[in-house]
């Protein structure tokens, strides 16, 4: 479907947008949540970020995620190369786990390419529950999850030199 081309469908039309707006997202999200809520309850989507800051206070990395349906989803996590292997990635995940407990989550999930960090997440207690082959071509996309125990809330085990905001 070419951008801007409309397709007529019984009682509606389809229009492609390569630059959907926030309003477009929320319209679709709200309609889906309304249709799903009678079965699964409201999604209660709540985004959050853990920002990794440099000495000047500029964001240089961090963790981006959300909670929904009593699960915390890590969407992105990046520690700049020069700062790796100092415990910052683990600290970010532990802080996210604390947020999961705070928000009443039963588990956490994340997706990682085989060339990124699946072993890192596995060391933190995540297990692989799915694999998509050839995404990207020649590689694997792994889906990992970790069930949370309500009796043992997360405490960040590594405290970085500069605090997380």
C-alpha cells in the first residue's frame, strides 16, 4: 500500500501512515483496550524510564519500559561501551525490578537479539520462552521472561557511582 493511498473496505477505508501521531496511537490503543478489557481487564499501560546520565547531567543511556497487565516490559536498555562491565546494566535491571514490585507486577519480560545481551539477562534470572529465527536475517530474536517472587522484592545489588534518575 503506497503512502496516502486509501483502500475502501465495507463501511471503512484503510490509509497508510508512515508517521502516525500520538493521537493515532492512543485512538487505536483505547479501542483495543476497550475490546479486551471485558476478558483481561484494563491494560493500565504505564511507561517509565531509568536514565543513565554523564557527569554533565546529559542522558547517555538507560532503560525504557512499561508495565501492563501486571508485567513489566523492558523495551530498550543501553549502557555506552566505555561504561560497560561496571554493573550499570545490572543496576538498571534491578531498579526496573523494584518498579515491577512497586507496581504489583508478577513478572518481567524483554526481547534481545542473539548478538546483544541474552546471556546478560539469563545471568539476572530471565529464561528464554521463545525464539524467532532470521530476525534480522542470519540471527535470532530471543524472548525472555522472569517471574517475580512477592516475598523477595528486588534491591539493586550494584549502586553506580552516579545515581539513577
